[in-house]
C-alpha cells in the first residue's frame, strides 16, 4: 500500500514500541493521506491485534459517507473480508474485537450514547479533529478509553488551523513544537505529512501542477492549506476566534428564517477577491450560511453570484457598485428574476473605519458556520476575517469588508 513513510512510527505502536505514548496527533495539508493511513492502521489493529476502536467525527452521526467507507476500502485492499463481519456503523471479528463509528456532537442527539460503555475500547480515533470545540470535550472521551489489558491509544487527525485553537495551545505550545515536526514529546507522538510525502503516482497530475503553481502565485495559501502550517493569530487582530459566535450548518433550521439576503464586495483590481456573503436572519441573528471568495474574473463570478441568488432564494442582494461594480451589477441583474431585489450600494465611508465601526455589531449579531471544508471558499473567508488587524495594515480585507457590508445592509433593512 502507498503510505507516507512518516506514518511508520504509528504502525510500530502496534508492536509495543514507545510504551509511554498514549496520544498521536497526525496533522497535514490536503492530499496528505492522513485518513488513508489511519484507516489502514485501525484495520490492522482490528484483525491482527484484536484491538477495539471507537472511530469518530465530531459532527458526523453515522459515518456512512466518510469514515466507514475509508475502513471498508482497507478491508478489501488487505483481503480481510473473510475475517470480519460488516454491519451498519460497526465492524466485528469472531474474536469479539470491533470498530464502532459514531458522531460526537451533542446537537446530533447522540452524545450520551457515544460516551457510554467505552470500557471495552482501547483505541479512539477522531477524524477532522479541528471540529472538536474544546479541550474538555476531548478530555472526557480520552479518559474513557481505559482497557485494563491492552494498550490504550488516542489518535487525532486534523488540518492545522489558527494557533489559538485548543489543540495547539495544549499540545504544541508547552513543548515549543515547530511546524512540520515529527517525533515524540512526553506522551505524545507528532506526525505531520503533506502531498510531498505521498508517493507521486497517487496524486493526479493536474492537482500536483496546481499545487506547484500555487507555491509561486499564492505562497501563503500554499503553506497554510496545502502544506498544513499552523496559522499565526495576528497581533492586534480585530476578531478573535473565541469571541465570535458559531452555528452548526447541519442542524440549522432554515425554515425559521425571517428573510434571506446577501452582500457582494466586487473585486476591483489586482489581488482583490470577490466576496459574497449570504445570510439568513433567524432569531435576530445573521447566520452566514454560504460564501463566495474567489479571485476569478467577472466572466466566472457574475454567473456564480446569480446562481447563488437563485439557489438561496434571496429576498435582497446588495452589490457594491464602486469602480467595476456598476458593470457587475448589470451583469447579475440580467441573469436574475425580480423575485430578488438587487440593491446597488455605493460605499462612501472610509473602508477601515467602516469595518472598525461595525465590528461590535458583527460580534453581537453575526453567527459563522463551525463546519466548513478545509480549503473551501468559506475557509479562505474565515482566514481573512481572523487576519484583519485593528490598524487595517493587512494585504487583504475583502472578507471583513463584505461582512461589514452585510451588517450595514441588515441594519438598514431590519434595524
């Protein structure tokens, strides 16, 4: 099987090496084969060592679309089909070892079931661990994995996020762990991989070429998204991750929305990005449910914005008409019906002053999704939000400007 050599220390744990290690943190960028390697490890642990594993994602209830197929694929590749019994969200061996797939988020209604009867498990694996909101949630499950006769191990798989996230604060900062570190400190094994550690033949040529271009044209994004570096929280940042409000898109009841509207900050020139922020007004809060954040030209973005207007059945859409905005407004208008009222917006005030002046309203009344794909437009949008500083001396401000436009529009329309 084509696995990164950096995962070898993980498999050696099955043989009893490094007995003090009880936690493994596997981080990396896109196409780093993190989940592929760990699902192989879990399969070997089940069949060859009779380990029982709790395999989870925080926001995924069944695992049928993510973790379950990963493990089923490895069972087939390793020719273990005759040694296991595959059930819904559960794989068992005749000896009684098992893999159980669960979601952990309390909002899913399964948290009590997920945390009961863990005494039979000696391995906990959590994919997409950047979704776990706090150390207390992790700690509760970690302490429940306590098999009396087998090695107890916890594996966290994640795409690194900002450095003020609890995983970095708890496991990296106290030991001064640098980016891309592979090794052991105290009871924790660190493994970091990226696409460069994966056998070249498993990466499609067009994807590899795209990453190589990104290395030259967008080096910051390349390091953060593709290589998987931890993002330094900007000194003097206007928005702190902890002070903003969040919601789970999978459990949001959109039928309760009073209205739906959006604001579009049109890209003018150079390195500017078009940023469209789409919000549903629910219980006096603006839930940002969708985002476009792209550097593509208007031939691409005008139809895309028009499609988003139709998809979300927006009541209003404000479009900034400064500079190239007037042409953009007309292009969108030609592609949409009069069921959505398009509003031309001329930004008169100083941009930075406008962002600063509405930051308190954003903190109080705007809710951001806590469940978006790494590398997506929403991810790029959030990274830019957290990068904006109180002095406004940043390279990109399209995301905070668009959120401000949304807030101002919302106050004008609904008070």
